[in-house]
C-alpha cells in the first residue's frame, strides 16, 4: 500500500467513533460515452438505469475536477432488484442494506474515474462505523500516478466530520468525494434549530440537525456536482437531476419503456419545488399513473408537455 493510502486509512481509523454513536434515523428520500474537450458539452439525458447513472456521475465528477473542484458531494439512486430506486424508507434493511447497495456503486465509480484518466487504481476500504451498524466507510483509490489518487466517503454522517476534515487536509489537491450523505438536502425543525446560535443551536445539532456538519463541508469546499433523486408527485414518478456544470432539471418517467424520460423543465441552481412540479402536471392535465394505466387520462409520453416548470414560476 502506498504511503498516501496508508496515511489516509490510518487517519480514518484513528478518528472513527470509538463508541456506538447516538443518532436519529436518517434514511432519505441512452448510456453516455466519455466526454472530450473537442466537442461542446450538452446537458446529459436523465439516467434511466444503473449504467447510465454511473457514467453520468463519472462525467460530472471529471468535468468538475477539470474545473478545479476537488471536493464533491454526490447523491444517487441505488440498484435494487435490477431497478434504480431512491434510498428511502422502503429499504426494510435500513442503513446497512443501503450500504450494501452503495458500496459496489462507489467502487465502480472510482474505477471508471481511473479508466477515464488512463489509470488503473487499486482500491482500499476502511469501515468508519466501529459499531458495524451505521453503514459508513472510506474508499481510497490509489492511482498509478499520484495525482490520480481519490478518496470517497460512503454515506458519511456528522459522526465522522473530523475524519472528513483530516482526509481533506491530507489529500491536498487530490479528489475527495462523498456519496449519499446521511442527511436530507431539505431542512426539518431540527435543522432550523441547529442554524441558531447559542443554546438552541447546540440542542438542534445534538438532536440531529445538520447545520454544523454542512457548514464544515462548505468550509472544506464541497460542492454538489451530481444528484439524481426520485419521488412520486400526484401519482407520477418524477426525477430531479443535476450534473455539473448544469443546473437542476425535472423529468417524469414515460409511460412507454422505449423512450427517454420526459422533460418538465428546469430550475437553475435552486432545487426544484415539489409543489411547482405538481402544478406543472396539473397544468398539462396529467392524471396519476394508476388512472393512466387503465386508459383514464392521456398517456404521459414525449410531446404532451406544453407548460413547463419555468412557465409556472414565471407566471406567479
């Protein structure tokens, strides 16, 4: 093992929590070719399968890295029974089942990044949850060239904040990724409290608010460079998608298996609003899928969307 990987893994092991952490449950909800500098980069299509998601994430990471963004946060769907599904409460095995699905994706992603850099990295993993039930680990990809070394935290939480800070300091200009952090990207009551100063902020952070953790990540320079999320809006499967350097875009899954996802518009750098998406579907007279499947309402296919997300926002 090279000195870089040895130092990072030793640091991670030393800083890993020594006792079972106290935490609230936080489980949240066309294949691309490698891009070259010779062609204009267009926004990627919404991934519909695991391979397309893997390559779209790889390309977003490389674009960001080429622009000097070496601290990157990623959110992905996970493969279950052959399909991409959100990492939510439907995973009956909880955080460890999610870890089992996230780990192979993380390894494949680091290998794909290495291949795109004409490198063949060797991978080392250090589990960071001493209790063995929190589903957190650090993967280190050791390239044939030192500049291609990369580190990836799987499902990191605030419990390993110090470890992330230490690894970032040791990594210098090399790539550090976080994959599917164990906090939501929308705020709840505890997050609101955690943003306060003084006693209220301390209580909110202790009970599970993410403000201190996200502040630390921001100070380290982490940027969200890839995010693919899915949820149901008024009975329709919707995916919101962000891939560096492009902003958020909104898609609905087509009623046909042989065509790409249907664009509902974009929201720029602002995360799409659930209620606005619902208004887009209503404005286009899209019925819930349960009704569409029995012929009650028009099919959701290419060409049926006339009113977009931007139209709804600008009309307010």
